[in-house]
């Protein structure tokens, strides 16, 4: 009984003691009207309810005990009776101070817990501390930022400098010196660099290369770790030293790139920073070893746009700083494409978190993990939202803020494409790829399987099949002209350095030739030296200022077509000036579809196009109604003459034709640039039927190529010629069809001789004409009387003269037209002097002419008469190809010219009617054909079943084969023809003059020639050369025969 009483007494004492303690701790709660039963149950049961236990766990704000004053409670709770709902402060705390969805951070915080940031939470003083910020380490950050912390722990940033114990736990390879002598390991995707216990790298085999799976001597073998901790650690202090690690030139609070390396120290007031700028990453990612080049590209500031455009142009600013200005915009910073907390490929996580190191898995180096920062979704969610790029059907329907209208309502389909292409597609269809409407990414898709289709990083980051990681990281300027652009060893544009035998389509020679050409208008230009051309102002480092209209040809992608051509105010050029880049003449992104479209349009695939900057009016000025913004597209060009003629013609504002810029101008208007199209069009190479089948255009002479040497071996890139210097290479051209006509010793001579001969003639003619024109111009300038008619005439003479010299070919593009222009120039200059003092009665006009057709055709020896009638009395001069052939029709109103002796060819016949009032002219193209004879060439195309090169009994002819021929001597070189074998395999060329001919077959897939595929035939007049046969055997037949053996 006594023991029982003692036990009861002790129990009562404990209860009273508990009540006393409770009362002393929480009496302030009850005095403030708190509902004590919320935690203690009915009748103030001293034992805590489930809610009470929860309260106790989550309210130890100093890590030890709950708040002692009720004011702390009302900081978050609306009242102390129900405790819910929370007020705004409580909601904020509940949303931001969580370990995860079910646990508040306060349940995990060790002392001093909330006092790391606040003055005295338990006493209701939530004021932030104001002392010097202190480093708390990432373990503290985990309590409130669990999701980001977990992602970060699986990144290379965390293990950039790893303690030995953790490196061993990850299962990393043991160095040759053994783990006992190691303190830290620098962990990257490519290399594990080991640091000994004194802070130095081992002298031998200090690094493990993941790609080769072997230890090597790195560049820092035997050296000190030094200052590398500036980027490998958190809270690096270069002023302090750790005596146990003399090789470290500083100390740190946490190894690896932890939370506070980027967000600044969190202790003493949580003065952390959230820096979305790429410049934060550049604190470490700079220089030759770790730099990215991002700052040199167009993603770096300022690609600034406001409003909805910020979604792509400055995503983080749309999210957090919508009123940003161009001066401080973040642009497309690193964090737009990489979730910085989760940017390492998931395959590395099993090593970082589970300690599973697989050498084979690591040897296949992965690129950085990609994601897309979605500003719109982040604003709605109130936290960072990154798209994981798993959606491959982008922007269905009409979404003008994300997809240009030219793509219609169908989604942008990137199914099966690399994640990098999906990422780029998130923004780069807003205005069309490269801001060009209707352009898709189809490069290489015409002729290659999907595994070899080009993707964004192939061209803009040196190739996804190039060595990844280190090389890729350095290529964030996204420059498409990087040395290894357009693929690695398995892609189509393999370089000779990568694989010589597969380098036929290497773009390295193209890039190098372009860089040295005048089309590289930023570095070379027409001047040809460093600072004497369109871009530079003849002073090192000082760009020029030019009228906007000049950019239409000098740098089409920089041209603003919304600025009227009549506005000639100079605008300063800057680093963004591009020149005539590849994309001006090639629809690079959409090359696959472009080849298909041109094939359908022209019957052959054409790799070129014209970048048409003012193709589509995108917006108009509400006041003037004039276009204020355009969208570009690519326009098909029938040939390269049309392509080059977009600029190489007289299109410049103020220089489109003869005249005077003003009444006080010292000289008449002159052609601008190199207007080759204005000279070349209409030449015999375009009009003579003997040439038209050759499809002569600019590319024929100005883009000669040489990929193989004389033995057929592929040349290295340094020796290849790809035609992008745009210079005429007569040596290479003489190795092509040009040599069929330009034969050394013939009347034409070889190509170099022909060019030299024409240029010498035109130079001499031009010099003489220049004297005539300039003397006439001087007389007209000095004359003080009436001279309007004379000014008009001399302006035309001056224009013709300068057109010949501006063309730059000195007659080679069109010798007949050059002669005609110079003859007209002399005539007009003389007329201009004669017209001084005359007000002009109106120039004469040719009112009728015969033949009425502009082109007439006759056989050799035929008589042809040309005639004209004029409305005034005139003197008529007749020219053929610019040479006077009749000048006897004086003071007439009608005149004629007859010719019975013209040689075969195309002749330009011109009648010029002139008097003191001016002149007029009319032209004909007269085609004179060779004499028709009965000579012919014929033969059969035979299926040579026994492969002996003969036509044996039982062997049949092959129908539908293409057979071609051409003349190969001075008498027949203009003759070309082709035919198709009939049902019996027979072919025939008729009506041929005597001479030598080349006849050849065009082989078909699957067939192998068993006799020579080319024959040379010499015809006498009227000869019928028969049985010029070609024999072929079918490869499949031979394979079947072998299989039967």
C-alpha cells in the first residue's frame, strides 16, 4: 500500500510538473486567446495530440524549441483558435520554405536554423540579419530547395572538385599512386584529374581519359592545383592558404560548384542572388580551355525585343524583368537552353548518386542536357518551368506568336529528330528559319537516309558527329563557318583531314575561297586589301558609313528594304555586317526540299537561290501606308546569270541608266559596280543555237572546279578548287568541254589566248573611244549656249563607254556588244558636239524595217537584204558585229543592205540612222547555217550477252539509249546533236558537213561497256558512216551466272 501511494504521488508530481512546464512555455499563447485543445486535447490533457506533435516538429525555428510569444504565431496565422487559413505571410512561408511537398524545411533545420537569416524568429523578430553574409553550404539549401538540390547533385557542377572519399564511393578508377596519396579529384566528362595530399597533380599518369579508358600524363602533370579553385569550388579565398595543401593557392568552404558559388552566400540575411545573365557562367566559361564563344554570337545580348517577342529574345526578362531595356537585357542566355540545376546527362547520375562507375558508359561522352525555359509557363506557375523537349509536334493551328503564317496550321513536326533540333525549333520558326518565311530544315533530306539528315548543330556547332563536349562547348557563337562545320566522318561534308577518300563534298575549300573573295565584303571586298573596301573606312578598326540601299547587294541580310532608296543618308556599319554570305545564294536550311522544287520547276535540281529580303510585306505604316517591315523568302533562279544579275546589273538607285544627276553635275551618270548581266545577256552564248544547249551562264566560266588530280585521286582540301573565288581559271576550264572548241593552233586558239585577244582589242578600242568622248564632254562643258540636246547625247555616249569598263571583262562577256557600245559611244559623242547650239527638232525614228522578225535564218551562200525607213532625212550606216560594212546611204529616208557571202554563225546586223537631231537604230540577229550535205553517222546500241565487245548472232539492240555527237575541228565545232536509239537499237545523225566528229553513248545504270563508249569519226563530203556500234553487257547477268556456278 505504501509503495502504491508513493507511485501515485510520483505520477501526480510528473503531471503537475508537465503542466507547469507547459504553462511556462505556452502561457503567452493562452493569454492571446489560443485554442490550447488544438494541441493538448480536451481538458488540457498534458499529452500532445497528433496536431500538437506536428506543431512541435515544424515550429522549432531555432532548431531547439518552439516560439515563446504568441506574436510569432500571428505572423503567419489569421487567428489562434483555428490556426487556418494562413495569412499572406504564412502562405509565402508555406510555399517557399519546404523540403518537399509534405515536409516543411523547419523540421530538418539544425541550430541555429531560421536564425541563419532572421534576427529572432521565436521572439517574433523576423527582420533579416544585416551582417556580412556567410556561407552555409548546399546542405542547408536542400531544406528549402529540395527539387533543385536533387537535380544539382547529379550534375558535373557538384563533383567538379570531389573529395577522395566521395570519389572512391563513386567507384572512380584508382590512380597509379594509390588512393592513400590522393586528396581530391577533378571530375569532368573527359578526364578525371587526380590531386595528391599536398595539392599537386601526380608527376606521372595523373589523369584518366574517359574516352580512351586509360591513364595519361596531362598538361598539368606534376604541377600545382594553383588557382583552379576559383571555378572548381565555392567560396574560394585566394588570400588564404591551407598549410596541408600548399599546392592550393587559396581556400574554400565547399568543394565543387555548389549553390552559393552562383547564388552568393546565404547566411546572415539570405542575401542570395538569382542571376539569369550569361555573364555569370562566363566567370568560369571563358578562355581557350573552358570558354564557349557565346558572347560572340547572336544569342548574346542584345537580341532584345519587348512584349511577346521576349519569349524568345530575352526569356528570363519576360519572366522576372518585363520592363528591361536593351542596355541590360539578358538575351538568350545559357539558362534558356540549359536548366542550370539539371544540365548533365542522366546517364552520369548512376555514378554520382549510386556509386556505379561504368568505364564503357563513360567513354561514350554525352553532350550537355538540353531543355527550354518557358517564360509564359513560368509566369503562370510562379516558378521556373523548363520544357523537357519531349513534345515533337510544335505549335499546331494558328500561333502567330510562335510560328510564321507561311507554315499554315499544321504543327512543326520534329518527330524523330535530335533534341537539339527540337530546342532550336522552339523559337526559330517564329519568323521562318533564319527569318525567312516558309523555310524548313530539310538540308540533306533529298538523297540521304534520316540517320544522315543534317541538324542545327551540324552547321552551327561544328557537327554533332565531331568530337563532342570540349569542341561543342567552344562553339556557342553558332558560327556556321567553323572549320569542322557540316559534319564529321559519317556525314556528307567530310573534310580531307577527317577522311581524304570521302572528302569530295568538303566545304572547307568553299569557305576558304569565299573568305578570300570580294564577296567577303567585310574583310576583303573589291579593294582587296585590309582597309580599302566597302566595310572599312581606310582606317584600321573604323567601319565605314554607307547608304542603306547599298546593302541590298553588299550585305543583303543587313539591308532594310523599308527605308526608301531615295534616302541616301549614310548609316554607320558595325560588327553585324555580313557581306555576301553563303545564305544569300543558297537556301541552306531547306536545301533538300529546294532541290526537289527546282527539279520540278526546271527539270533539274538547282542548289542556288536568291535571298529576297523584300519578298513579303509584313507590316505597313498606319500614316503613310508604305511598307514598314518585310519578310524574306528564297526565289528560284532559272540560271546563275539571273542569280548573279540580281546585283551584277545596273540596279543601283541613281545609276540605272544614262543621264545627269543634276544640272551642275561635273560628269554624266556612270554605271555602278560590275554590271556583267547587262553585257552578257544577248550574247551568242545565249542566242546561237550552237551554244544554247550548253546552257552558258556565269557559273560556266567563273566557278570552275577541280576535286581530283590527273590520276583520279581526291585532292586534299588545301588543293581542291570549288569555284567560290569566282575567278576565271583557264587552266581548269581547258580540262573541260571548253577544250573541244578552244583548240591550241586553231582560229579560236586556247582559252587564255582567246581572252587575251578579245581584251587587247577592246582595250585599244576603249582607249580611242575614251579620247573621243572625253574631248566631246570637255567641249560641251565649255560651251555657254544652248546644249540640252548635246548633254543628252553625251550622257548616252559616256554611259556606253563606262558600261564597257565597269563590266570588268573587257569584252569577254560579249565581244560584239562591247564593240557596238564603243562604236555607238563615239558616234553619240560626235553627234553631241554637232548638236551644240541646237534646241533640237526631235531625233529621227526608224518607222519601218524588213525583215520584221528580230531573228532571221539562212543557209550559207543565201542572199539576204535588210532595209529600213525613217521619218527624217538621215545618213544610214550598216554594221555587222560592230564593224561598219556599208556607209553609202546619205541624206535618205530609206536604205537597204544586202549580203551574199556571210560565213556560218550568228551575226548582229545593225542599221543606224542619224542626222544633227540625233539617231535611231534597229538590230537583227542573222543566223547563217552550214551547207547541208548528205553525210551521216549511224550505228547500233547492242546488248553484248557474251561480253566480247562484238555484235554476235542472237544479240539484240537496246532501245531508248541516249547517243550524242559534236564536231571537234574548226570546220565542225559549232555542230552538236543527240538522239535516242529506236526499238532495234539503231541511231543516226544526218545532214552533216565534212569534218571530224566525236560520238558517245550515255551509259545506263546496271550496264557495263564492253567496247569503247566514245568514237572519233572523220567524214568526207557526202559520206555515210555506218556500224559505229556501242556494246554493253548487263552486270546482273554476270552476277546471276556466277551464282549458278
